[in-house]
């Protein structure tokens, strides 16, 4: 079973619709066709706009459109399927439906320069027949052409004068037309001649809707028979191809039809209404909801059209319907009706079967039975089975020989017909040989045949049987000599050479020497034989009007055989009388010649006078022409001088611009190298500063510890120590007591050290104090030295920053130089424009010098120079928005959870996932993590007051919290995937996604907040510098090397979840085609029922990452269309696999797999050479560059699961 395929095609506006300022109401997107009711007053879009989905939607409205559907595209989609059906043995039918003037005839027949479906199908049929004939297959093709005019059937191959034919119905073969002409054709030229002859007989008329409106339905039928051997078994199939061009439905008020046109329109509408009723009935005949078939009457016989198309609609045929529609709003009603009929026709189910010859089918069945009997004979030996086997083998052999003999006889007849040029034309047979020949003219009433003698290349001898040498043509009768004459045929020229004494006449003239034969001449041989000479090549030239025909032979061609014989006898009997008459006639002709000579002399004198006047005019014209030639040389010289000057200016500008570009490239490379060197130096110094800061902090801590020990020693021995003054002692005691409670300020530490340096005591105490003083002094000196070193390093860092800023300024100046080069381009364009203006002035001056008396050939001006510089910067959306977006399932799921094992795709990530059954844990964890974030923000306020141990502990605590958050995010993702696989409520799934997004936000805040607080360059002054734009997209190296590391870190924070997302859902890495960036390893069948499609697994291998995506064929096609729109001819030249009718099979998917892989590789290689492409900056391809090149390569969140997006 097969449903009717439906295609919709919209034509451009015609002149009538343009005069009415019609509006476009048709929209097409893929297979969807939409119609807009622009005159409706309601705001309801369901009423104003309606959409229909068909097998094919062809947009032929605008030939400049990218989606324009040409005649070739329609044939590739529909016509090739018809050819395949014919060679498989199925019947096929293609019919066009629509209102008048909607383009049905153009789609089916086309024009001589833009052929339609019917000529293309016929041409392809014979081309494929020629290929199959080489393998031993035999074919026979017959065509018929009829029209249905006012419910009467006419044979278009006979002419308009033929009577109306009767429609009959065979119980097995179905409806047929009795007495319809069926022409046997052997090549495309014959079938084209039949089409042209039939089209000339079709009934057409002009209406308000169409200047050449078809007033009848036309059905062109091709009966195709093929026979041969398949695996040693005879095979014979008969296919019928019905190509139907329907007359258009019309309204009397719109077409302005009256009288005969109105009557024709009524009959057309009646047949089309019946066709619509049949389509509706067949659509309703499909299986209803309860699985029961409806019993519906189908009114096939209400119209001759539907009666003849009975097998095509719901019968034994594969049918294609083409709905032709108008794009104008004035035809809204008819267009909507056509779309509704086409939508119903999709539901018609046909039952096509292979039309096999009964004898061939019987032979195949016999062979199957013989094979079964032979298999049984191996098991058991029975005499009855052996007899049955012999009987079936004999029957099979007899049928095979009978079938082979029939086809051999048919082939012999076809060969004879081709050799003789016999072909059927209506009720008669045409003898149309392609070789020169003689046709005997015989009026004998007993003769029942036509005698024809072919002339061979070279000499053809004519004589009698009595000749010693065998004659090619032997004749009998009076007046015939043994060797009568010879006809030579060389290089397409036939010459008649009579032998001496032979009676030979050519066109009523006695022939005594050789004479050339021409088409239609009459030859008399002896007294009993008359022949007509036919030259098909010369006749073809005469039909084309290339030669003039000798009118003197027309009278001879109209004579009958007795008239020719009597004329020959009269010539022989009156030969003597003719001699006397010739003398009198010659004398009269001489007198007439003298009078004509005198008249000619008078005319000669008048002509000489006119010649003198003409010579004077000619001399004046030559003088004027000489002046023009002189002025022409002057203009050419001036033009050549200006051209050389312009070319020189152009070369100078080009050389200057090229030199400027080279200088800019060299300077830019130097800046990049210098910047990289400064960055390395700065990085080294910054690391040294960090180390010095750590050592300095440790030294400060050591000084404070030693000072505290010294103060404790002084306090414990306060009675033995002498202070400079009581005030110093009290101050010392206050500071010591205060240091035990809170840390001292810097100036307080300095005061305590000064007092400690001025105290004195006993010798033991003094030695201890001196020792502590010396250690403090050494530590203080070391501290000062390191502080000085740190300041010097800091100044060197500031100096490097200034140098980097200077490099950025220099890069901006390079950008300004580039703008100057753009000014040079503008100057080039102005120069080209000025050149064009000067060339136009020169051309106008040349034209002004032309005289009216005679034209002088003008010098063609050279093509004007055109310089077009275009640049396009494609903006690609941020990867974070696509990678972190989750979509909920559109179906409402049942409130139940599915407990299952971990998804193997998730288990590859290396993260242990656990499913939580209590939602309260999520809120608890979130609150705890919020507390961690608050404490983290409070604790990062001052790093310099924190010891190294506390910093290390803080970092360790932060890492613990980050690991917890990471585990929680992985668990939440696993929970979402399990809910998608199971049946759950949509609102519950949305809540789970919201929790996951909140956990990811907390992870980002905690991770990058901690990183910014601990990084020594997180607040570097260079972060405020704007990133300079690239100087030119033509450079091989990227200018991103000039950016500072701080800016690069800042850019990396835009999408911090990329690594986490790719880690949570990894793909299975299989190493295939290591050197290739992209490869397609396999394909999978997705969907169910009519929604099934194949998805291809695309593996991408870049310098920094590998990943896998799943894409269906439509995504590849969208990528191809987008790349063609962006890069034009470079991408258009890449071969892309086209759409097929039956694409949901494994063979098509297998062939497309390699084609799509080659396409992706060639696309990347070609686009890398384009200056505006993100891949054109040199070096290996990275993931970011590939995604910026096209979102096709971006991986979705759920792409590895069975719900993967493609």
C-alpha cells in the first residue's frame, strides 16, 4: 500500500495581478504551506492564517530567492520516482490540480527552453532504456495522447477532425478508450514529435484569468514494456505512466466567460467537482477510530475524467498530485479550496502491484515447485513425485521457449520496421526510411503491395536477368537492356548514369548523359517502369526551408501511373514533330532575344547615369569617413594615454598600500614579541614579590616574638634594671601589659624598642639585654633591607606596567594607521569612479563624431575597475546561556519516582551520585553554604593581618566546601536525568532544575570569590585598560597575545560552569581519525512511527578538548544554507547530499554518513582560508573558535542521553 504523494507549487505574479497591486498571501517553510486572509476583520490568528503540511512545498514565486524551486528540482523530486516505478513494473500517475492560470500546464509541459515534467520523464526513460539494453534487456514503448473536452474524448494524435471516442471498462484491465491511437516510439525524437503534434491540436482560448487557458483535460499515457532474464528466469513487466494536465477551475465572474467559453467552464467545473468528490470519498474510506472500514460509494462514473483515472485514485498505481496555486490575495478562495483538496488527497491509499506477464509468472511458479520437488527427492524416492517433476520441467521448458520465441519474433518485427522506417500514425502506417530509395509507381489493379529499392553507398546497377554481371535491381519489360543504367551515391549526392542505347528519362526529359537526382524526381526506365526517387536528408532540408523546391516537378508528382505512361509514349511518337516545332520556336525566340537586347541597352545607359551619381556620393562618403578615422585615432591616442596614467596611479597606490601592510605586520609582530617578553619578566618579578612578602611577614612575626620575650625578661627583672626616667618605666609597664591583651600599634612597638635600648642593669641582665638588642637590631636591619628590596621590585613592576600600557597605545596607533589605509581604499574607489566618468565622456565624444551617412565601428572601452572590500563580524551568543539551560518535558508525567541504577553515561564522570529522598536536606545544605559564603566574604577583608597558617586553613576549608557543592550539583543532575527518564510531574521537574541552578550560582560565587581574594594580581591596574581590537583580520597571527593575563582571566570568568557541565556528562571517547577535526562514526534511528529519523554521531577533536554531538540531517542542511549565505560561492561549490523521497532507510543513512563527514571537513578547510571566518587566525582549531564559527558544533546539556537534542 502507498499513499498519494502531494506537492504544492506557487507561481509568480502574472501581469493581471501586478496591475491589480495584488498582495502576497502564501508563505512556505520546509514542507509547510501557509495562507493568510488579509481581508479578514477578525484578530484571531487561527482564522486569518492557516497552515498545511504536504510532502513537498515548492516556492517558485521569486527566481532570485535562495529557496526557489526550478523545473529541474521538481523533476528530481517527482519525475525520477516515476521512472523508477516504471522500471520496477508499477503503474504511475502524475496530475496537476488548481485554478485556471495557476501554472499547471507549465509544470507538466513547460516551454522549449524550460521543459516540464512530461518531456523530462520521456527523455530520462529512453536514457535509462539505453543503459539497460547493454545488459540484454529488451524494451517496447507506446504512447497515446487524448483530451477530454466538454465530457467528450478526442484523440490528439489524429487531429481535431476525429470523432468522439467511447470509454469502456475491462473487468481486469480497468477503464480504457476504444479506438485510441497508440504509437510505437523508438527514441525521444519520436515521442517529442507526438507531444508537439498533440499540443497543436489541444483546445485553448484566452480569458481574463489566462491568455492561453487550457479548455480541456489532457492525458498523455506511456505504455512501457520491458523483458529479459533475471537469474535465468524470464521477466516481463508492463507499466503505464499517466501524465495528466487538468484544465483549471474557474469562476465565470472572474474569467469574464460568455457563450462558448461559459459552456466550456461549466463542463470543466463539473469534472473537477466530481474529482473533488472522489478525493473526499477516498479519504473518508480510510480506517476510522474503531478500526472498521467505512462503506462509501465512490462516484467514478459521474465524470469521464474520474472514470479514466479510476486506477490512479485508489487503485493499482503510485500517484503524485501537484497542487498549483496563485500567490495573490484576489484568488484567496480558489487557493484555499485547492489546498484543502490537496490536504484530503494525502489520505488516499492506493494498492500498487507489479504488472507481470501471466506466462512469466507461471514460469516462475513452476520453477519454484520444481525446486521444492527436487528438495523432496533427496529425502525420499517416489515414482509419482519423479513423474510430477518431469511433467513440470517439461511444462516450464515449453512455456519458456514459447515466451522466448514470442519476444524474438517481436524483436525481428521491430528491427524490420526500423530498417524500413515503418511507424504507425493514427489508423495508417508511415513508410519513412532514412536511406535514399526508389519507389515503384504502378497502377496495376492486381498489385497489392509497394515496391521499394534502397540505394547502397557507391554504385547500384539496374538491368535484367540476362546480364552477364549480376545486377543489383533486376527488372522485366519492354525497352529494358541487360545493363540499363547505374545510380551512384557518394557523399549524399545521387547521380543517374544511363548506358548507351538505354531508354532513360528524368522528369519528362530524355537523358543521354549523367544527371544528378534530387528529392521527388520521376525516372522512366524502358517502356514499363516508372520510379520516384526519395532522399530523406534532402527532404528534411526542404521542410526546414533551406532549399527551394523545383515547382516544375509538382505537376509530375500529381500524375497517376497511366498519365506518366501515356506521356512517355507521346514523347516517343512525337519526337520528330518536336524537332520541326523546335525550329519555329527557335526562330521566334531569336526575334524575341533581339528585342530584349535593345531593351537591355537602353536600361544599361540609364544604369550608367545612376552609377555616376552613386560614385559622387561614394567619394563624399569616403572623405567623411577619412575625417572620422583621423578623429578616431586622436580619441584612441588620448584614451590610451589616460589609461596608462590611470594604470600607473593604480600600481603606485597598490604598492604603497602593500608596503604599508607589510610595515604594520612587522611592527605588530615586534610588539607581540616585546609584550610577551615583558609579561614573562613581570610574572617572574610578581612571584619574587610574593615570596618576599611571605618572608617579610615571617620576619615581622619573629621580631614581635623576640620583642615580647625581651619585654617579659625586663618586666620579670624590673627591680634590677635601671630606666632612663620614671616616666619611661611607667610607659614601659603600660605597653607590656597592653601587649598581653591586644597587639600593639606600630608606633607603640617603636616606643617599646627605644625604651628597651636605653635600659641598664646587672652584668647578667645586661648581657641578656644586649644580646636581645643585638638580635633585634639585626632583625630590624634585615627587615629594612627586605622592605627596600620589595619597594624596588614594586617599582620595577610599575615600570613594566607602564611599558605594557605604552605597547597598548602603540597598538591603538597601528589601528589608526589601518584607518589611514582605509582612506587609501576610499581614494582608490574615487579614482575608479573618476576613471569611469572619463571613459564615459570619451565614449560620448566618440559617439558624437559619428555621421548619419555611414556608421563607423567604435572602440570598446575597457571594463571599469571595481574594488569591493567587505568585512563581516559574526556575533556568537555566550556559551554559558546554552550550556546551562535545561528544558522541561512537554508531556505531563505521573507523580511517581523510578528507582534505577546509575546511568552509565553519568557513571563515567567519576563522581559518586546518590539520590536523596528528603527535600529538606536541600534547604539545609543551601543555608549552610550561604553561611559559608558570608563568613568567606567577611574573612577576605584583610590578608596582610592573617598569618600563613590561617590562610592555609582558610584555603583548605574553602576547598572542602567546594567539593561538597560539586557533589551536591552532580547528585542534583542525576536526579533530574532520572526524573526525565521516568514519569514525574512537570512542576516537580522545574523545582529540581531551579535547585540545580541555585547550587551552581553558589558554587560560582564561592569559587571565584575565593580566587579573586587570594590572587596577587586580582586588582591589578591593567584590568581597567580596554582590550584593543585586532588590527586586520588578514593576519595569520592573533593579536590576542597583546592582552594582559588579568584580562584573559576576567574573560574566562564569563562561563565558569563549562568545565563542570562537561565533566558531569562526558561522552564515550573512541579514537577515530586522529588527524581529522570532525568525523562521523555511526548513526542511530530515533523516534517512532512517522516521526522516525536518523541521527549521526559527530566526534570533534580540537587542540584543547574532544566532544561528541548528535545531529540529524536537517541540522546539516541548515548549516549548509547558513554557510552559503555567509560565504557565498566558496561553500556553494562543496557537494552536499540532496534530499530523497524515502530517506528513512538504513541504506540512505549509510551513504549520507560518509558524504556528510566529507562535507564537514571540506567546509572547515575552505572557511579557514576566508579572512572573515573565526577559524582564519592561524594555528590549530580550538573549541571556542569552532563554536564561534557555527552553533552547530555546540554541545547541549542532555545531548548524550536518549533524549539528546539534535
